[in-house]
């Protein structure tokens, strides 16, 4: 019975729309906002295994979060109950043992773990991680097999496409055999930049070649502007699911089936979560600047850029009172915890 219940709770990757992993963007406020607007699954930013293995799991009673804290006190990953059955922890790794240590560290607090096999940036590839893994299928197999056998939650990976269709298909079939639950496919070659058109035909071929769900990715630039485009992108690629990065970074209400909200509204919603969960101010600024896009040099944009704290950012958005209320709430929680008074 317990096994059946556990299986029922396993996150499904069929027919879902996901917030894609994005360094700096995919922190807790953005993930919660994406869920509010209808994303089924939310990936965290890529977190590097070497940094994660040094972290301690800390229950933050004041914020009501679970934090993974580095020796220098930096919070590397913050999560909360609300996203527990929806959040996918993405790691950067080139080492099966370290990958397993990280997966076990976060296993109780996330719904799945994912391995980044697509990042072409030097900081990733120089350690043999990210897209460097694509030319080392033995390593891919070793990492994924270790994870699948070592944790009780689903394991997935996110790849880019290889130079030929045949190589891409061989790789995904080998990946499928490791027992992963799904594969995310960013339909670009390793050398291609985000401005290049994606290769829907490759994603389509992958979707036909495996029986696990394929999550199509790479459509933000030209194919997916609104919620209605998500179904069309799914149809075009023949994939079971869709994963959005930039379209969601620019306006997370892209997941909203009722149509997108004005970005001004969404920025306020974002900021409220950032304040509530004590998000690092630099991270808050970064995400708001992505949403401001061409308005980043507007008077509001300049105030955001100049701000050093979440209080100053809140002031720029006319949310000082909200910021104050949250600080009072958090302080009274702190006081109650210190005094042992739960009221
Ligand atoms: C990314 N991407 C990315 N991919 C990944 O697997 N792990 C990561 O941490 C990141 N980080 C990241 C940061 C930012 C700011 C961007 C814009 C992108 C790649 C991303 O998940 C996705 O594959 C591409 O952006 C293509 O999808 P879209 O943008 O066309 O939907």
C-alpha cells in the first residue's frame, strides 16, 4: 500500500508545461509565481554539485522554508511546502557519486532531480558538466543509473541536440534505458545561441524514438509568446510536454490559460514573493530587470537598478507598506519562536 501511495505521488512529466531551469531566474519567488499562473512543474536554477554537497539542510521556521546553506552562510537553494510536489532540482554534475550525494541531500524536499546536459557555458563545460556530457555518453549513463537506483523520486535530464539526427536518437535511447522518467530536449546544437531558430524536427524525431515523455524546449524566441502558443509548440514538436525559459522570464503569466497579465502586475506579484521569502536583493533586481526588458532604462528601471535592498525595490514599486507589514510578521514569528510562544 505504501509503495502504491508513493507511486501515486510521483511527479508526472506527461502533458505538462514547465518553468525551465534558469540560473539566477529560477529561484523561489519565480517558481511560486509560475505555479500561480498555471505551470505544472517548476525547475530550479542549475546548482553545481561541488557547492551543494557542502550545504547543510536547515529548516527556516521564520520564513517557513527549507534552506540549503553553504559554509559561508549563503543560501544556495530555498524551497517550501507549496512547491514540494512540483519542484525539480536541477544539478550540474560530472560525477556519479557526487550527484547521488546531492540528490540524497534534497530528496525529501523536492519532487524530482534533473541533470543539466545542455549548458554550453565554460563554467559548466570545463568541469565536464553541462553540454560537455553530451560527448561522454558513458558518463551520462553512469550518472543517471546511479541516480535512478539511488533515490526514490523521478530522475530526468535536459539535453541539447547532437550534430546528426542519428546521434541524437542513439543518445536518447541510451538515456531512456537508464530508467529516467523524462527527457527535456532543447532543440539547438551545442554551438547555437538562443537567437538561432530551433530544430523542431529533431525534437519530433526524439519524441518518436523513446516511450518516456519528452519535454520540448527552445521555443521562446519565435514560437511561444502566449499560453495559446504552448499547445501549438507541443503539436509542432510531437512532444508530450513543453518547457519555457525566456518567455516565462519575461512574463511568468505566459503560463496563464486566461491570457497574459500586464508585466507591471506580474512584477508586483514577483516582488511580494521576493519580500515574503527574503530573496537576495541582487537576485530580486536581476529578475525584475529581465521583466522590465526594454524599459530597464525607464525611471522605474533606474530606481530598481540603483536599489540595494528589497526595501528600496519595494519603495520603487509603491510597495513600502507591504514590505513593512511582512517585516513585522516575520519579526513576530521570530519573537514567538524565541519565547517558545506559538501564538
Ligand atoms: C538558461 N538555460 C539554462 N538551462 C539549464 O538547463 N540550466 C540552467 O540553469 C539554465 N540557465 C539559464 C539562464 C537563463 C537566464 C536563460 C535565458 C537560459 C537554458 C534554458 O533552460 C532553455 O534551454 C533555453 O533558454 C531555451 O528555451 P527558451 O528560452 O527558448 O524557452
